[in-house]
C-alpha cells in the first residue's frame, strides 16, 4: 500500500471506529449507566486482545514495557484523563452543544502548537478559512439550541479547560509518535490502555458508580445484565480495540491539526446522526451548521513540514546554480572557439561531448 492510500485508509478506519463507538456506547449507557466502568472494561478488553494474540496465537508482535516510554505515555494519559474529567464537569453544568463549540475551536490552537513545537509551517489562507468555517458551523449549531444562550459564565470555565487540555493532548500525542521509538503498531495501544484504566476506576469511584452497581445487583441480581446489554458490551470492546489501533495509526500519518479536525468532523457527524435517529430531529439551522462544518473539513489542507520546504528550496537553489554554471561553461567554450577559429572540428566536438556529459550527470544527480 502506497503512502497516500495508507493515509486515506487510516482516516477512514479511525472515522468508522470513532463514530461507531460513540453510538454503541450511547446504547450501552442506556441500559448500563456506568460510563467510567464501561470504558475501563473496553480498555481491559484491548489489553487482553493484544497479549492473547501475542502469547497464545503468536499473530502479532508487541513492544516490551520500557521506562523511557512509560514516562511520556503517562503524561499523555494524565492529559487525557483530565480532559475526560473536564468533559464530565462541563456536561454537568452545560449541555452537549457547548462542548461541541469548544471542541471545534481546538484545531485553531493545535495549528499554533504544530508550528511552535512540531515543525509545521503556518496553515495557508484557505486552511485558516476552513478552520474558522468549522468553528462558525459548530457555534451556529449550538446557537440553534435554546439552552446555549441561557447558561451563566461559570458554565464555560470547564469547557475552556477542556479546550486547552484536548489541544495539548492532540499536539503531545503527535510528538510521542515522532519521538518515542516503538517497534510495533500495538505499542501505543499497549501503553495507553495499560496506563488509562486506573484513572477511569478513580472516576468511577468519584461518580458513585460502584455503589450504584452494587445497589442494582442487590435489587436485580444477574438479571441486570440483559442479553442485549452483554452483546453491546462485547461489540463495544471490539470497536474500542479498533479505535485504539486506528487512532494511533491515523495520528502517525497526519499532522496534529489534521487529526484534531478529523475528530471534530467525526463528532459533528455522529451528533447529527444521533439527532436524526434517537433524539428529536435537528432544526434546519442546526443541520445547515453541521454541513458547514463538513465543508470546512473538506476545504482544509494540511500544512507542510518546514524541513520539506527548506529541502525543496535547497534543491531549487542547486538547480539554479547548476544551470548558471552550465551557461558559464558554454560561454567559455564559445569564447575559446572565437579566439581560435582554426581549431580542429574533432577537438570542438570532443569539448561539446564532454560538456554535454557533465550536464547530464548533474541533472541525474539532482533527480536523485
């Protein structure tokens, strides 16, 4: 698979898993309202999947656990966990529409972090317009909801913290992919899942989920787990493992800003599908706003690496210098011929052949 097809495939795989997992988890939480415990189960399932396929089947390779990789992935996990906490706090004080607006602002901050820390050029004018179009579309959708305008200023503290944390997480995640030398595609999934479940259990304890599960078990016993809820839990574990692999694969293929935009577009599309299928139908203004987000995502162009531009400019300078040298040599040869008109044709032919060979070698060198 060539590089372009691999990028497209990774984006499609991540988008499919991301959108599917949101909808599956919504169905799971309708029957088992314990979000942190559900996420913990999905993380454990991914760990079980990875090590079972490695040790029992020998199908996949895994990375050894190393301290120099644990530290950066721990920092990433802390940022992710704090982002989850801020998201929960935001939802407790405001509505989903508010979160979508702040989430749509993340690509703007990540684009700045891309330039400052990840060696990217500034986005083009077209890309900046695409980013603002996404943010404007998200704001337009939120403004179509009556609750959005009725919230106090304190309702925006936690969404703002969530915005900064998710932006840091996106940029730092890309930095990990570039700087931490893991040999297998399972490596990032190993570290994030093994480090991610303890904070989720803390959130479950803080949210009273253990107590509620106990109360439900005392009341209903094993009947609290219906066949549909168990089937959804298994499906969620499969897709959750898939998003681990596809997410880190996609992140390794695109810039941090592009990865953030893909996440925003996935979120907007999922919420739109959710509104049309399970909740009340979205207002025409809300649907138009989501379409605006999708248009912005389609218009965005990934900023090139500074190193790539410098390399291209260096090649262009070398080509110009080579052409200038060839012209000077040609002029020198013509000058010699004019000064010695009696020179034998064979010598002239030999000089021109030598010059032609030299020029051909230089052009082949630059092509390489």
